[in-house]
């Protein structure tokens, strides 16, 4: 007889890139773990979910989200962000440290860890590289890593001091964690609100040159080569950044990187509407950059797709374009945008796309996640690739509503999310 809470998923097409599995299988979940995987499994009293015609995936991992807690609980909380996550198919999310205060000491990290215990999905904190993310003094990296910080980033700010970044990388090497780099030379991007070029000139908006990203990408790659540290570069947005990372990988630099769905979906032309939901950092770039990103995704230069979920209140986004904050929602639109822009257009196979949402981020972050394997935590995402739907305002589970994708039509949707053997979302 099955234990209480046991689940049997029947007849689903299981795609698990970590084991190169792509076949119709049954999956038995018991005690929060994968118990059996095979054909024609018996229920033994377990709750049965018929996944015939559906795709069963390892629980999706988003390694770049902003949950705003502590400090801005009116915009998002760990609880509300985790609800949006499971609706989007994510069973694990990583929260960035640009909170108020920043996640840069034991007490703040402990606060986040305690809140995470009550979340609807796994929440893993990334701690700040520097105190207050001010780029002047290193945080207590060893203490934070011992408590549960799974990486270090000053995301939202680049670390301008090269010696300080070198020291951070050296410490990270001893701690066996990744430095997660926000590559931006703030002196070049200061005051900018969109990609610098012809379109910014026509619109009369101050521009952010591609070089503000590329200079820092180049520097951080050289520092990673010098120290031997593991470097993960956030939200790559330009052709030259992709090329620099590709070249560094060929040299043996321990670098990985991510791209967001909005950077392979929208160009700077979207800013012509002056919809402040298109204002993101790094900014939306050009068609040429998107082509380079697509190539980087296909050839493995780009390892991960992450949402960079960045909630803001409508009242904040209602300012003039140049005065509005950077950022858009992403947890509920990442998977459908991947299906629409990459899988349906045959840029990536479904398995290749899933790898960038599961096993790849798990490896980078040293997480025992991202696979369907007997004995491992039962985190699963079930999707219906044929389901046609429209993303509506009332669908948003975040406390904020700043998405440029409201009203977009999609094909492919999460229909069930299981975290640690518990159904957290089912349609």
C-alpha cells in the first residue's frame, strides 16, 4: 500500500536531458522522492495523474529572480514570487540580493532562509559580493556560504573595482561557489534608459552603449582566467558579449552565462511605444544581437535561460520612460516565450531548451536538482505543448503587473508543478 501523499504520473513523455531520456514512462513519487520510474507501474493506492499526450520534465530552475523581500513587500514577497513561479512551471528559484537591506550579512540571509521554508517552491538565496552592493568592501562570503548562500552577485550593479572582483573570485574558488556577474560599466551606462543607437536618437532617449556590458564581460573573463574561479555572467544581451564568452570557453575559462527571454524576443523597436514595461537593464538590443543570442543558445555558448523576474508597482512604471525603473516580470512567461521563440522556430529542440532550465543551472549552482532519478527530490513540471492560451492581466500571480507580454498569445503551458512530492499547482 502506498504511503499517504504518493503520486503516480502515468503515460507522460518524459524528457530529462541529464540522462538523455525522451520516452513515455510512468513515474511513482513517494515520501517526497522519486520512488520508481518505468512502464506500467501499479498505483498501489497512490493518486494518479494521467499525463498522456503531455510532457513531463524535471522541475524547472530559474537562477535569476528578484523577490524584493526584505524591504519592498508591497512589490513582491518570497511567498507571492513562489506562487508565480509554480504557475510558470518553476520548482526552484534563486533570489538576487538587491533587497533592502541587501542580502550581505548573516541576519538578512537567515531572514530569507526562514521565509523560504514557507514558500511554494524551493527558494535559494544568492548573497551580495560586497557590503550593501556598494562595491567597496567584500561581504563575509565564507560565513554566508556556510549558511546556505549558493552564489554571490551584486546584481543591479557591476563591481567596478577590479582588485575587489579578483579577491571575490579567489574567495569563491575556496568556497566552491560561482561568482554571478552583473556586467555593466556604470560610468558608461549612467543616465541611459535604452540601447544607444539610431532608435534612441529618434526617440530622444538617452542611450546605453553595448560597450558598457562588453567591457565588463571582457574584464571578468580575464579575471576568471587569472584566478581559475567559476564565473557565471547574467543576462547577456549583445553579439560581442556572446563572442567574448565563446572565445573564453575555447581557452578553458570556467565561464557560464545566461540569457533572458525578453532579450531573445524583443528588440529596441519595442521602446517606440514608450511602454515603460520594455525598460530593462541591460536594455533591449537589436535584431543582430538576437541572431547572435540564438546562435549562442544553439551551440552551447549560452548555458542557461533565466527570467530576471523584476517586479515593480504600476505607479512606479507610470513615470516618463527615462524616470521609470528598469525591469519586467518573467516567471510566468519564460517557458511560453521559449516555446514560441525558440522551440517552435526550431532554434532549439525541446530537450535542448529544457537542459537550459534544469540540469545546466543545477550544475552551475551545485544543486541536487534538475533530474528525474530514483532517490532524488520529486520536483516535476508537466506541460501541455499543444495548449493555446492568452496571457491576461488576471493571470498574473505576482503582486506587480509590469509585463509587456500581457495580451500575447502562446502555445504551450504548464499544467502541473510538483515540488518535493507535493502538488503546488495543477490546472
